[in-house]
């Protein structure tokens, strides 16, 4: 059995009710639910939430909400891995044994069914514990600078100042869309960022972290432009 788990707690603070706020005509979470269905990768697609309104909207858009997430796993400090472990253990207790479990974020409107499929194929082909979405930084991180308490500039890596940008190693970051994992890895709460994980590379124009209202506005503009090209 392959299982999709969409974590969606009700306590978003920077953008209140972010999981179900309308994004380009649909509740934000609906984009993740639809991509999961369209990928044809899953036997079950569930939302893990502590919030009745989120649960109702998730069910309206085709996800299951078979349990209410415990309060102990719904605070600001609980990590994704613990939430996925809880959902996986719940299914095992019901006599259903997932082989692969995919965490899909509720705030990932750029997620593509094809990328979800690629993640599963990569997980299966490589024998990795995890396969998750990544994208490249648009500027060499070796040239990053900080602003000091005195209001001056300081390089993070001064030794890289004289190196040409084309000679610097490419760097990548988590795209924040999905994380395929083997059941054993989720249950053991193995670290996702490790040599036992494989990257699913996405183009930068389909990756947008949405933490502030400025992020939200930029994401909607990017999303509308992207949809015009497909």
C-alpha cells in the first residue's frame, strides 16, 4: 500500500488559516490533494489535522480524514517526521501496512503529479530511505554576506571572494513540496537530509516558500504565469 499524508494543523500564525485560504481560486490544500489524486501513486490520501474546518474542506476536495491529530503533535514545535510517523502507526494499528509513505505539504500549490511519480520511481530504483523535492539556489551561496550589528558587511566565506562564480559548486535546498519515504524510515524517524536520501530536482520557477503575505502575493503571480505556459 502507498499512502499520502498531508499535514495541515490549524494554528498557522504568520498567515492565519493558510492551509485553507483561497489561492488562485481554490483552498490552498486543494492543490495538494488534487496533485496526489492525479499522480495515481496512492491507495489512500489522508489529511492529518487537529482542525474541524480543515478536515471538512479536505474531505470536500477528495481526501480522507480518518483520525484527529493529537494536540501533542499540533503545536509549533512538532516536526514533520513525528506527524508522518503517527499517521503511519495509525494505519498499522488498523491492520494496514503501508510500504511507502509520502508526506505532501498542504501549502505547495506548485506541486506536480509528474514530480510525485518521479519521487516514487527514484525511491524504488535507488533503495534510498527518502526521495524529496529540491531546487537550486539562484546565486552562489559561497558569495553570501551578512550584515553585522554595526551595520557593516561581512562575507560568510571570505576565501571565496576572488573565485569566479562559474567555478563555485552548485548548491540546492529543500523545495518544500513532498517527501517520499519507506515506512521503516518514517517509523525510525530517520533524518531526511542525509546520504540515504535522493533528490527530485525541480526548476526554480515552480518553487515558492509561502510564509508571509509578500510570499503569498509573489506565489500567486508566479502561479498564474506558470499556468499560462502549460
